[in-house]
C-alpha cells in the first residue's frame, strides 16, 4: 500500500513538473493584468457566406481576445518582443502614440502592447465579404479606422474557429493601431519574409500561442 502511495506521489510530481516545463511561468490559470473589453459588430455583405452560428462564434472570439489582452501573460510576452519600425514612425496618423527607437529603427513589444491597450473599451465593426477566387489574404484593416474587412473563404466551422478568429482580429487591430506589413513600407524599411519582424504578424502569433496553451490546459 505504501509503495502504491509513493508511486502516486511520484506520478503527481512528474505531472506538475511537466505542466510547468511546458508552460513556464504562467501555470494553469489566467492572471489578469488589466481590464480590456472588445465589442465587434457584424455585417455580412451580399454574396458572402458564414457558418450557421457565426454570430455566436464571433462573440466567443471577442471574449477570448479580451481575456488575452487583459492577461499578465500577454503583457509579459509582448514586453520581450522587438519589431521592425514598419515605417510606423513615418505615419501622419494621429490616433496612436508613435514610440520607437530612432537609433535602431526598432519598436519595442512593450510600445506595441501599450498602443493596443491605449483604450480599455474598443468597438470594432467587421464586414464579411466574398473575394471570389482570391484567397491570398484573410482580410484587411487600415490605420485609425475601426473597421475590419474579412473574407469568407476561411470562415469554416471546426478547427477552433473562434480562436482563429480572435487571432485574426488581433492581427487586424494591430494594423488599426498603425503597424503595417513589409509590402506597404518604403524599401529602406523592408524586412523581407521574416514574420518575427512584423508587428501585426507578431501580435497575432502571440495571441494564437496563448489561446492554444489555454485550450490545452483547459483554461478556456
């Protein structure tokens, strides 16, 4: 009996070590850093198709993204990042704070984080459109315009659609905050195919990784 009890203790210890080895230092619950709330209104354009219960999926996506943006985990991971300027410093838009290192031409992940969470309550509009046979982009958004255009071809139920949608919204919201892709910046600012240099891809990736981890450990 003692041997069985000892074996159980060893197994529990190994399980605990495994959990924290896979996900240091965040554990298996969400630690809240701030209170961010996202609301997304939906318009489905003529000719576009969405899954039957897409409104519910979108609601879940905005709730998931609100949790991620509010979490200490998101703040900590973003604070460890650094991105290319993305010609953000050259923007004439006034809806966000331009914070970058003029010497290195870099933008700190903390600066991106602060711009994303500049407002505690954010309302966006999402317009779903059919883009025909063109499936090279999932959608787009422009700086300072609180509107996301999303193409319908990838909006298929299954495969954790609410998580993928949350990641998509995070990506496009980063554009709304002024950060652009390589193909939209002057030659001197380009960083090629290195996705880690791209603020919008970086934010989307962090959100996706956090949601995947939370789902794996039953947090969401």
